C-alpha cells in the first residue's frame, strides 16, 4: 500500500518551471508558499465533489483538469492573469495509479496556462477536490461585477448550453459527443478576460447559468437590464440560458465603444429589474443552478 507522502510527491513539481515568472520564491514542501509580487493579488476557491460537480465515472485525468479549470474561470472574470494554485484533495483511493492520473490532468492545465502548483493537502475521505487559485491584473485594472453603468451593452462570447449538453451526453452513454469535452475539460476564458479588461465596465463568469449570473451582476450594480432572447445562440433549446457549466464571461461595455467581436444580448437599464424581449415568443424565468435547491 502506498503512503500519503508518496502520493504528495507525485504533485510536487507541477508548474515548477513557472516559479520565477509567477513571482514564487518558495513552492510546495514547507508549511506555506511564498510570493514576492509588487501588484494586487486576486484569489478564489472552488470545490469539486463527486456526483455534484462531475460524474462518478468521469476519467480521473479530466477530474483533475476540471477542478482547476472551473476555479480559473473566476480569475478570467476579473480580467486577470492566473499565476498559481493550491489543491486540497480528499480521496478514498489507495492506488498510486489513481493519483498519477489525477496529477496528469492537473499538470495538463498547469502547463496550458503556465501556472504553478504551490501547495495543498491530501486526506482520505469522500472524493472532493478544492482548488484555490491566484492571479494578478494585466494592467492594474481588475474587473468587478458591481460596476456596470446605465446604457452599457451586455455581451457574451459563445453559445450557451454546451456544458450541459456534454453532461447529458455523458450520462446517457454518448461519450463520443463533441459536447463532452465542453463539460469535462471546460476552458477558462483567460484570453477573453485579458482582451476586455481595458474596455469592460463589469464582468462575471457564467458557471451557474447565463441568466442567474447576469442577474447577480446587474443586481450587484443596483441596476436593471433589457435582454433580447432571440439573439442568444443556444445549443439545445431556450432553457440553455439557465443551464450552468458554460464558463463563458458575461460582461458590459459602455455604449459609446464599438465592439464587433462578441455576442450582443442586451442593455443595462435603470429600472432595477430584468426584462426579456422575444419576437419568437420565448417565455422564460430565471432559474439557474443553486447548490441548496438543485438536489
């Protein structure tokens, strides 16, 4: 039987090649990691629990990749650059092969975004992975969700519902569906966050569903919105706009700026409510995902 220390050793050097560029003086191996950065640091944490955030039969490599990716989506929403992450893993498994596969997925995303694993914890228990991510602004401009302005235009960057379609395909046994990768290996929109960081007035990621997260942003800004449902590209049906796991960014841009690269879906208003407009007769309520209601 392998030991905890053998399992930890598997993860020890993930992202070590990026220590210098990420301002990391001391990585895993001591009680704390050490940063040396002359810039603000943004941080966020996400939990990934078996049969809540990923299916019980998902490939172990994808579980590792996904756990870090969904946390990085919050860094993207702030218009920031990811630099490092920590992992806390609770697992019932004793086989070293399982940890090798998990580390492969973690290493894949670490290398994709040139980020460093700087520490964590490993315990025996129900399968649960907590990822804490760290980032820094590109140009000292950090996007927030409470700073939209009246008249701002509202944008997204891709069709809604792909993540949900991927999960449904996996559960139904259609594991070769092109949407499965959207669910198991979602791409945090780091480049998009960087591109809009100088022009966007507010931003949020769409992990819980486009309408739910849009509502969070609009309410945080103490404003309202007019949403043109017919302009939102969907994957399966109109209910996709309430489905989570897309990890796109929903953002606002002042109306005087001309933006052609993104999907315009509405406007910020001063009415303190969200109104939907559809010539196709769509009639929908905001539901989205809530961990304490969607059981």
